[in-house]
């Protein structure tokens, strides 16, 4: 067995999707202070030709690592890269101690559906807003502050010309602050498996549109929430916002037309 295979065998599997399995482990057992890491293993796909499978796996692992490193250099809050073994299909990143924004904003578990009435903000309990804020108490932030953090981090990512490709509140986490009073809650963007590099205004607008659709389908009464995201995004993007805003309107129009056609 290779060193990476041994590492996976000693780690604890957390979940598995169609493309990858997620493990929690440690790169070394030599010290008590060794930090936990998240291991993303892109396993072999039996339905693909072995040569093609190996080539795609290597490219995707390397591509995700490059996107993360580019974000880190631009001071975007993303997990640090701890190890890369593209041949074995494994990417090791910093373990984030926290919860997903989806969960904290009342979106429920990843496999729970949100009804159309909830997405439209109808028939919500009167104390729904208070419940959302209660979930965030542990992190010492309000929902408005979370929206500001989301918009700011996405803008920093786009200014670095990184396109996430799958912006949803499931792919954002609030990191629990350490006991030190000087440390603040941070929002961390995760899962860059579909990320790529692009300078195109269209790609950045589509990234925002994907998140807007995720908000409307997952979170009750989400319009004010997403407006807060865009406001923070606009402030951070500066003069680049105008072109992206116009293109976002175009993307929305195309999306509505596709919905009407079915």
C-alpha cells in the first residue's frame, strides 16, 4: 500500500457522494498536537476507461488544489491545503470546526427539501427570524453579518479570478471562534471541486446567480438575505461591480425564460 492508501485506511469516513468520499484523519500520529485534516478521495470510477479515469481524477484533484491556493494567496477564507496526491486522487485540507451556513440559517439537513411555500416566505412561524438568530448565537454574529461575510468572501474570490462553480450555503461554513477574545467568527468557502479560473464577467455573474437560486430554494424569505450578500459584494468589487450587475440581470432573464419554457 502507498502512504496515501495507508492514510485513508487509518482515517474515519464521514460521507460519500457520486464523485468522492470524505474522511477525517491525521497526517501523522507522532504528536498529540497534530491537527485533524479533511481528506477528499476521488475514487476510481469503474464505468470509465482506466486511462481516462486516471487522467480526469488527476486533473480534478490538481485543479481543486490550485483554486484553493490561488484563493489563499488572495486572502480568501478557504481551507488551507495540507497535502495533494493527484495520482491517488486524494486532497487533504484543513479541518474546519464549525457548521454550514445552510444549517445555521434554518435550511435543515442536506437531504431535506424546502417546500415552495417556505421558499416564498409564506406560512412561516412568527418567530422564524428569532429562531435563525438563536442558531447564530454560538457564533456571536447576526444573519445580516453573515450575509456581509458571504458577499465579501465571494468578491475577494472573484477579484482573484476564481469561479467557484457550485456556490450554495451548503458550501459555506462558519468557523467557531477560539476562546481568545481577539478572535472573530469567520466564514469559510469550501468544496472547490468544480472551481476554475476565469476573468469573464459572465462566469462571475453566473456564480452569483447559482447562489441566488440556492437561497430562494433553500431558505425561507430569502430576498432580504441575498440583497445583503449583493450589497457587500458590490462594496468589495468596486468599479468591477457595474459590469457584473448588468450581466447578472441578463443571466436572471435567461433563467426565467428557461423556467417558462420548462
